[in-house]
């Protein structure tokens, strides 16, 4: 029986979704702490900070293993400055975000960010060294406003996971608005799941569900 392309993609998303979201926070945190380097290129933002942050995680690994809340706090403090959370939230909401006041969208974006951090920040503990990251050549289609940094995360079994970071230039410097892991976009994954909920239940209800920690991502 022939399985169509959409069905294959859904099955693939479910098969790696837990790994995807577990790794998502980890690979994003490698970018953190570099928001002050507004003159750096996106690739430099990753390269300059990866070693220092992984060293910090390594030094406090036992503490974070025993106290996940401390790790969550570190993630929130260092991750937020480099992410364009509001822009990501608007992409996730898509047409379902039309007419929603900006303050409601900000509340939604913060609730989603905190929910991801609280659930998946322990994925950081899987990283052992900066040698796990391999940087690929820049794409000639990149420009001064939008660019994508392509990396590969090396696995213990000899394999590698492709992780691409989408950046946009803002008044505050380069900001990450999407991460694509193994061909699956963070923005599109949550757009497919949260957009319809916002349409049927309203953004206040979805934001409250995210804050409560009760929202379950398919395949998680």
C-alpha cells in the first residue's frame, strides 16, 4: 500500500519529536549569552559562545542533575536575549494571530518559551563538548537581513543530526527566530499544533494551558 508524502512526514515527526524537542533547548542554549555582540555574524555568535557555555554546564552538571530548576533558570536567563520570541510567536500563530493585541501575543510567546524550557532543558546534560558541533559552509542565498547557520550535532554512535538556525537582523542585532532539526522546523511544528487550538479555544486559554504545564506536544 502506497503511503503518501504527508503521511510519511507525520510518522517521521512523531518518531523523532521527543528527540527533537529534547535537543531543541540544548542547541538553542549554545547561542545564548551572546546578545551583546551585536556586530558579530550569526555563525560567530554560535562559535564564540559554544565552548564557554558547555564548560559552564559541565562544571555544574551534578548540580543541574539534582536541581533541574536551577538549569531551567540558567536557560531562561541566557536564552531569551538572543531569541526573537515575539516574531516566532507570530509565525507560529499565522493567520490565527490576526487581530490579537500585541500584549496577548507577548504573553503567549513567553508562556511557550517557559513551557519548552521547563520540559526539555535537561537535554543540555547530554552535551559533553564543543567538538559535538560541526559548522557547514554558508549558503550563498543568505543576505544581510536573513541568514541560516547550518550545523551538525555529532552523536556517540557516529551519526550526526542536522541543526539549522534561522536568523533575522533586528535593531538589536541578529536574533534567532526558528530552528530546524532533521528537516523539521520548530515554528512549523508548533504552528500545526497550536494554531488550531488558538482558533478554537482562544489565545488566553492556550496561554493558560502552556503556563500550567499541561499542554502535551504530539509524540512527546
